[in-house]
C-alpha cells in the first residue's frame, strides 16, 4: 500500500510528519512522492495564523481530488487544523475520512489501514500522548540534517498565540531519551542537529528532577564529538528561544563548545513596552537591548535572528517607529516579520484599536526594506572570508548550495558554491566572493 504525505508549517510539525511516516514504513507501507499513486494521503496541517489555515484548507481540497481521479481511497488530516477547529471540522470538510489531533499521531497506522474506529475524529487532549520514543524510526527527507524535538507544548499565555490550545502545556522530554535519539541520528550520518520546541530555552524546567538547555547542549555536544572523533563534529543549533528563559548558562555553553553554532533565534515580537504588555510578554525594550548586547559580548561573532509582529491591536505610528529604531539599533542578522493575524479564539481579538490590514501591510514593507539593507551590509562583510559550509544540494552542473553556521535551514539565506565536485552532506571551506541581501556566493578555498 502506498501513502503520500504533505507536511505544512513549522519544523516541529516536520518532526511529527517524519515520525508518522516512520511508523507507517515500519508497518510495511510505501511512502510515495506522487499523490496520484497513493491509496492513502495524509496532510499534516498548520493553523497558527490565518494564512496557514488557508494553505491547509487549500491543500486538503486539492488533494481530495485524487479520490476521484487517482487511486486514493482515504484522506487523513492531522495536526493543528483539526485540533483548533475540533467542533466544526468534520462538517466543514466532508471530503476528509479521518481527523487526527496533535495528541493522536500514534493512531496513524489504524487510520491509514481503515481499522474500524469509533470515531473519524481522534482528538484527545493535546500534550497527553507520551513523547516519541528515542528508538522509533523517523523517515527524514534530509539525511544530513535532522530536527530534534526536545519538548512539546507551551506554558506561556501570549495573547496572540494559539499554541497552548493546540499543543498543551510544556512537556519536556527526558534528557536520556533525547541523547539516545541524537546518538541514533549521528550513527545514521546526520551532520547537523537542530533542537526545536515551542519554548526551547525553557527546556527541562517541568521535569523532576529539573534540567535545563545548557546541560542538554553539553551532553549532545559530547555525544557529537564522540561519534565523529576523526572528522569535524556535526553542528548543533537550537531554534525558538525566549527572551525570558535564556540565561547566562546557555550563553556560556554556546561560547565554550565549538560544535554548537553561535546562532541565537529569539523571537521578541515588538519593542514598544505597552504593546509587549498587551501581548503577554513580560519584558521591556531595555531588557531586550541588554540581552542582545550580552549575547554579543559573551559569544563574539554570534548571529542573531528574531521575529516581530506588525499591526498588533493598539500599535500606533509611534510604536511602529519605535520598532524600526529598535531593529536599526540591534541590527539582526536575520529578521522574520509577521502581520498580526486575528481570530475570535485569541485573547488579543478582544483588545481595542485594531490596525487596518492596509496599514499593517505598509508597516510590514517598511520594516522589510530596513532589514534588507541591514542584511545586505552584513553579508558584504563576509566577502573575502573563508567560511565552513555544509553542502546540501546540487541544483545544476558546477553549482552547489549549502549553509554556513549562521544560516539556519529553511528560514535564512543560503550559500551558493561554484564548484565542479563536492560531496553532499559534508563540510567544506568556502571563500566568499559575492553577496546578496540574504545569500552568499563563494568557491572552495
């Protein structure tokens, strides 16, 4: 039996998709790249913001056509969309045969095999399923890079965010469990480990006994060095940090362990103090400036990434100007910008003074232009330098694509390498010869 998978949304969703594909493959299913060849189609959805909801629904409806034109006889929708709209989802999407919430991924084999189930909507409370066993096989599309989910859910109460509803409260994996998975990944040839969670830097605080990200990074770095004694150790990086939970121990660990990328992804959302309070973020602009100065002094050469929201309810022209000044002052290496996405199930929906879509769009483009100029000038500084690059693909003859330690997968720029022969999934030294707003160009050193 063939099954086709589509994974939408974030890296954490990708881990869930890889886990479900691994379970199906272990049960004898064949994962096919073509939906027309699949008896079962699975869509792992995202519903974090309105554009993600629209993309999920459009994808579901497009793939539902294969029940008429292909061999598909079962369409399964998993993840955050059914979790968010559990009361209405089956009536709104009659094309779907089974809905799996974020706590029901372990039911994927039954759902695909048409086992007689009591309900076509399997929506247990999110966050209640035990976290994935380290011995469970995952089917990864990128053999040299792997995401490692170190926790599920979030215990914060940001007013614009639906994640706690979709994923439950924070539930950290046990350190031994994570290290065991890391060792299996390293044995399979992985050259980059990317730790992800909803609040990565709060890892371990809910465990008994308590743990933390710094000690976990130390153990993973040790495992990485031991597995690659004769080679350059793989990279280790973490995404989705939080300004309130990133402490000195994490900075010192990154500074002292060379296998950990000097890369900090810390979404701040805004810089205007009263908007941060409205958002449920318990810090102020001065705290953020101090944090990023501390990172750069503790970890020289550190790359900084953040995300911000424009058009949040109550954002005035003065607030937008303050955010611009903040971005220009800190000069992030990478910046993601979201337009505020409203929904009736968000606490922020009830806030007064909503910003028009047109004004939010204007502020988005203004900020993007500022960041493009910052990124271009930052990248120009690398011309003439030799950087270590992880080679990832060969799109055409004499051209390879890779990433430096300050370019995270999928969200940042890339490095083009003009070369006749390189090995995919290996590190190579590249001399940078040119740069663009977000990408670099180079040749083997």
